[in-house]
C-alpha cells in the first residue's frame, strides 16, 4: 500500500506526521500520527460520530501518550472530517451495513499502513464517542 507523508513536524517530545493513503472505496484517507521518540506500541484512536481525527479529545491524548512512549494514529472515518463530502451521516451508523463495511475495510487499510510505516509493533485501539 502506498503511503505519502504530507506533513511532518517534530519537537515537544514527539514527532507528528499526516499520512495520505487510498481508502477501500478508492477515496483519499488522511491519518495523523503522533510518534513516540522510540519504536514501540501503537494506539489507534477512533473519533466519535460527526467529528474527526482533529478533535481535541483525539489530539490531546495523541500528544500526551506519544511523549510517554506510545505512538498514536487517528484517521477520519468515512463521511467524517476531510472525508465528509455532501452525504449526511446516518443517525444510527450501525443501521447502515454498507457504511459499517466501508469503515471496517478502511480500518483494515489503516492497520496495514501502520505496519508499513512502523513495522510489527503491538497495536491497541481506543474509541471515543
């Protein structure tokens, strides 16, 4: 899978990168990576409905945890953030099986991207809603 680093900065005890990769529907997905100084475990953070990878409740833990040795990656879910487009987000996302399949397939792609960028490190998940 091709991953482009479209932004990067360092300092404050961790590095920050924004990655771009193709989602399962062929659309562009952006993910923010808060990288600990040394390779180690990665926490994938999922944002809540109607929000994005840029939500403060994602960014705050991302920066904090990266300073303590846990790298953090967060991507915009389909129909969220930079992927919002004009389609409305269903009131009950789980009631739309196609959207759930899209979200899961993109999550699998993100796990592959993490493996490509960071190697075989332990991976965990935290979801905020």
